[in-house]
């Protein structure tokens, strides 16, 4: 594998990582609900999900998602339901508690580190497009000769490493803005916005039955 191919993959992985999407919304929601610690732990959960998908891709298991429409759709619908549940429950909680906001001197910690880890991991595991991403992108940068497994593991490690660093940056920036974002009124509307985005992602995943890679 040439240095040019390695650099090209790194740049592609960087651009895909920093593009705002579901993971960014999830991290913002975790920081708002549980602080920087929850955001960092939730980001680590997302990283673990990527590692599982990367390992499955190297093992050839994610080829099933491309070969089998029922397998792909089953995982896609499970992910959509999970996102809709996360967004819907967050919206319900926000509107249900709006009458008590003025009576609370401080906002409770709504997201514990364990919950953040579970949410980050589950969201990634139930997103089949991550598996298809590895399956479709990795072969383009792998050598044709034997020993490509080691190079595939390296590329997965690069992507996961970039993602982990970017998540720390996002959590830090969200933490810097926490003074404003955690004001009761601002926090309520920010939570409703992120919850609505999660619902939007859930609907997109549910109805986006097009390309699988």
C-alpha cells in the first residue's frame, strides 16, 4: 500500500468524520444532559460501535448487508425505531417538565455516563450504513496482494482514531458553550431541537431504502 493511498484514505476519513451528522447531535445531547463526562463516554461508545463494524467488515460479515436486502432492512428499521424512541422520549420529557423548570434551581443530570455509553454504542451498531461504508470504502485503498487484512485493520484504526479525536473536540466546544446552553430556557429549546433532529434522522433511516453502498 502506497503512502499516497494512505494519505487519500486519511483525508477521506477526516472529511466524512467532521461532516455534521447524527453523531454530532448525539454528543451535543449527551453534553447537555450529563456534562462533558457523559459526552466523552458517549463518544467512546460510538467509537466502540465503529470498531465492531470495522472488525465485522474485515471478517467479511458486513457483506451480508449488501447481499441480503432483508438483513439490511431489518437492521435499518431497528435503528430507525431506536432513533425515533430517543427523540420522541426526549421531546416528551422536555414538554412534560416545562412547568417545573422555574422551580428547579439546577437541572438534574439526565444522562449518566453509562447511559451515554449505551446510547452511543447502540446508535452505531444499529446503523447498517456504517458497515456498508467500511465495506465499500476500504477495498478501494487496499493492496491486491496477500496481507491486506493488516492494512484493512490499519485503515479502520485511522478512521476510528480520527473519529475519537473529533468527538473530544466536539465535546470540548459544547462544554465551552455550556454556560449559555444550560440556561433553563435555552437548554429546553436546544433539547427539543436535538430531539427533533434525532426524529428526523430516524425517519430518514426508515424511509431511505436506496443505496446500500
